[in-house]
């Protein structure tokens, strides 16, 4: 049996979200893991995330792909990234004011993405609005870049 990553500090990871791409769990105070529906998406997503991060886009820092134990007491590969404290732009509990701020920042960053040569198969990019008013783009496994 494979060892679980040293980055997983929580014995009982905290479930954060379930999406068509996979499930997200908080595994420590600093990190979350996305356990993907399809492994190919995970490897593509970390490549895109590393490129976006290196270009200065506001994305969670991509850490690694490693083994975790977050569901059904089963060790499996997951994409580990920086934990972002905040609220999703699609969360029902987000205030109208915060949604407007996040939407404006998201629109600016999306325009920048497309100018840099990124494309996406999905019409909406998701983001998390941090308490300090900044955003972090998330969920970009559907992004493409001309060089990848």
C-alpha cells in the first residue's frame, strides 16, 4: 500500500465541495486536495495551474499530485493545492455586494487569460472571493493553452 502524503495532517479531512470534476477536501490548515473523477484531468489541471501561477494569475498555489486518504478509507491520487479561505462566487450565501466585486475582478482576469492565449470549454470560470477582497480562480481542468 502506498504511503499518504506528508501534507495530509487531518486524520479526518473536511469535505468542501463536489463537482463534476471531482471532490475537494481540506487536508490541513494550508492545503486542500481535489480527488478527480478522471485522472487525466488532474494531470492537465496541475499543468495549467502551474502555468497560470508562474504568469502571475491569482490561482491557488499548485503543490503536487500525491497519495491521500480522504474518502472511504482508500488511498488514491489527488491534486494538492493551497487552501484559499473565502467564498465561491456561486455560493448561495454570498452577498450581492461581494458577488459584484468578485464578478468585476473575475471579468478582468478572464479577459487577461484570453489575451494570453488560454481558451476554455466552459463558459464560466469559477473563483473564490477572499476576505481581503481579492479573488483566486479555481477549476480550470477545461482550460487549454496553445503550448500544452
